[in-house]
């Protein structure tokens, strides 16, 4: 009887081996689930990035607001007759503007204070 019990236990272990450690076993399935979850997270990140880039392309094609914003932030450009004020911290260096400064205003004619002849 004892020999039959050992044989049945050995057969039970042999049957369990493919279920846990075989090609389609539980451990392989758990590993594949983890890989799918990682791939899904990566795909979601790429989809969000693509949506952001698509929105930026649409903004650049349709409106001048995005172009103006980029020119202001990345190139330091300002509009004509606009005053640019830059507030710096102690350790910051000023950003150099790519916009050509406007020419100085023409000098105003001085009015003479000497009274002229009256008619």
C-alpha cells in the first residue's frame, strides 16, 4: 500500500510540473502578463506624447499664437513698440534678445522762446 501511495504522489508531481513550470505553465503566464503590462504602459506614454505633438503641429499650422509663443520663449523676441522686462535671481544670467532694438526716436524740434513780430 505504501508503494502505491508513493507512486501516486510521484505521478501527481509529474502531472503538476507542466502546469507550473511547463511552456504554458502558470509561471510563464505570469511573466507574460508582466511583459504585457509594461508594454501597455510604454504604449500609453507614447500615445500621450504623440497626442501632444499632434496638438502642437495643429497649433503651428492653424494659428500664429503658438509661433509667437515659441519666438518669445525660445528666441527672446518681442514685438515692435513693446517693452521687455526681465526679472533675474541673484545667480541667473540675462537672456540675450534676438530682436533688433528699435531705432531711437527722432529729436524733437526746440521751440524758440524769443517772441517774434506780431501782425
